[in-house]
């Protein structure tokens, strides 16, 4: 009996072989010519961008693009119609598909028409391939493709920025690139671009049936692919930013820049101990969900890509060096004239006065150019140039932010006679706002400058976290010198009383915050007028750098305004608002004692 069954099975197999090789050979050959097995990429999931607390700033969601192959559909339907004339015409078929698309997706998806007539027009074309719509929800796409196997579905990833323009100058933007090989989401701006390789991951490989002559077109129908190599998802980036602080700073900078009618405005908040960038805001931003509408100014991160002459904020270099080298003490008295001659230039103070006896603290609280230059001459050019380098000027901070400028400090061997009359008062050199803020971080951090940074950790798809190695610090001045300078610069916010109130007041009174000791410095720098290639008498950079609180530093804030033309033409009130927010957001304890009132002019 077993032998009979075996013989029967062999006879059936033989008949099938004859059928395949003979009667069906032509049809199978024709079908084989229309398709081939092709290895293609399995796209890796792109990593997210997170703030320091894990809040998502950018992430990807899966989507699908629906497509059809009208000419192939027409041929297949004609063959099926011969076998079964009851199935209806091809026109009936594509009309039914078009109706289902509208019923499932509605009449529009992300600005693309998906109404019945629009879809039907695409399916009626004389073409080998047509995309019907992209950015479709995967579940809705499955409803259509499972009902109609001649509609194909391709993977898409939509990059989502849930907070709109929040930190967009830092994060940047990414989108789906159809023309890349393979098609995938790639960064175009900001960290999305600079960290593209880490975020993108590594693609896998699978084998699919594609159209003969075009390996990019997968034949629609039941999935018969097989995986060769799995994809490795991209890593997520954890930034140093705090989303709440970023939101508050961005709003305050935008409002204040508009209030003062400045061309632009920027601000930075650093953590004193780590150099981490907690917030970085510009008045001009863009929505990365629709970045194609943004202007060039909106796309730039001015805090690192724009340089400016800092003005009197730079006087901290002279103050710190003189204290470090024992040239003066805070209560040392200097006889300060109304002007000073440096080489062929005569430089005066911002207010007219005759000879004054000023304390060394008063020189900086009153922002005396003459007193600062007198001190710089005692320091000497070589020592001063060395200190500019220690404070991190003329070189990139290596913060991890793309497009960062190094700023400019003229090489010592190129200084002219008048150069040393410019640099100590913040003219003749330039820097970014991040560099300027970093100078005061060194003073706030007991003389140890920690380069600022934006990247905090890399997070793998399984949730494992690898902290980014912190940058190595550089000793600028001793801890005692740094504390002395912090104490001296409290007088910038000092408000005098009585008959000599104006004479005993600092230049940054509006920056004061009740209950806290504040240390900081105001700055005003003339801009270069391109018409004469000389300093303008009507256009200025307005700056401020401050430490909160001065007696137990937690935060450093740097602010830059480009030529504000409406009152108040100062950045000190903006610092007050930012410091007030930070003190509440981070529950900073009140200073045990208020800043002492000290003599500025004797």
C-alpha cells in the first residue's frame, strides 16, 4: 500500500512539473521579467532631542506614503477580467479605491488633496508609478492597503517639534529627504544637522520584490520580505537646557528687544559650577515644523554666530589681573583725571569730570575708562594679552553648538600704540555672547573657567544613558581674587543716598534684585560705521553680565542688545527680570546679608 501511495505522489509531482515547465512557462517567465528580489534598507529610527529633565524637544513619528503603479494595475486587471468578466471594469476598480482613500483619510492630509476626484485622477494616469499621498497615519494606511493590495505603502518618518519655536535656533530642523540614498530623515540646521550621524543610527537590510529595472519601487501586495540585518536605532541627545527656563528667557528677550527697539537681542544662562547652558535665547526664532518660511536672521543662533565689541563688560579682565598681581586692593585710591592720552588718542570717561579721587572699586562701579586704562598700563601689555587668552577670548568655546565663531583678539605682535587704549575698555576686539558670559563664569566659579557646553548625555534606544565627559577647566585667577572681584562688582548695582547719591551710584542700579547680592557689569560699545570705517557716535552694542547671587554663585547671565533706540537703553533691567525668574524657579536662598554700601568717589 505504501508503495502505491509513493508512486501516486511521484506521478502528481511529474504532472505539475510538466505543467510549470510547459504550459505555464511563458506566463511565469513574463511575470519574472516584471519583478526581481532586491535587498533594500531597513531605516533606523531617528533618536530624539531632550532637555535635561527628559522633556522631548524633537522626536520622530512613523508615517506612510501611499503609492500605486497604474500601468501594472491596468495590465493585471485586464488579465483578471479575462478570467472573470463579472469583476467589473478597471475604471470601477480605481473609483472604488479613490472613494476608500477619501473615506479613510478625509479630503486632505498635511496640505495634500486626498478627495475622491484628486486620487482618481492620479490612478488614471498612464505611468508606471505615482505617489498618492505621504505623511499618512500607519493605521489608516493599513486599512487601505489591506483592502486593496495593488496600493503600496512606504515607510516615512515625520519629525515633530512639540514646542514650536522654543530653542529652535539651537535644535535646528530635520525633514524627510526623498532624494537621499536611501530616503530618510536628515538634519538641515542646528544640532539636528551637527549631530545627524549619532541621531540617525544605522540602517538594516531586507529582501523585497521590486519592479524589474527600478529597485526603488516595491511591488504592492502581501509582505513577503525577509530580514537580513536588523536596523540599529539612533541615539537620543540629552541637552543641558531646561525647557522652562528656556521658555521664560526666550519670552523675556523677545519682549525686551521689542520694547527697546533694538535690532536684535540675545541672552545666555550658565550654571556656575558646570558651565552647562541652561538657556540660550534670541529675539528672532522660527518654527522648525515649517522652517521653509523662516528668514536667514530667524535661522541664526546669534549667541554663538554673531560677534560684537563688548564695551565695559570687558573691564573685568583688568580688575581681576590687578587684584591677582597685587597692584591694587578694592579700597585703593586712584587720582583719575577726566581724560587720558594713549599714544595718539585721547580717551575720556562717559561723564565729564575733573580730577577725582576714586576707589579701585569705584573705577569699575562708575565704569571709568580713564581709571581702567591707568590700571592696564600698570599691568603691562604682555600680561594683559595672556589674561585675555586665559579668559577664553579669540578661540571657540567648543560648546557643541554649530556655527560658533571664535571672536577676534589682535595678536600681540600686531598691536599699535593705541591698541592698548582700546582693548581694556572693550573696543578693538570682539566676542560672542557665549564667550562673554563664560568670562564671568570664571569669576563666579572661584577663578576656574569651565568651557560652556550644550550636550549632557547620549541615550540609547534601550534607555541606557552615557554622560558626555565634562570639559577640563582652566585656572584664570585664584579663588580669593575671584571672590574679591565679585565683591567689588556688587557696587555696580549700588544706589547712593543723600547729596552725593549720583556720585556714589553704580551704572547698573536697575539690575539689583531685592534680597540678593548681585555682582555684574554694564557695557556700552560703539559700533563701526561702515560709511567711514570709524566708530559711530549714535549706534552701540549694549551688554550686561551678572552673577546670581554674588555671595554663593549659582547662575551667570549674559545679555547683548544691538543698538536699542528706545528707553531704557540698558540691559540691566532685563537682567533683573531674568534673575528674578531664576531665583524663584530654582528656589535660590536669600542672601544672609545685603551688599554693603562702599565709597566710590572720595
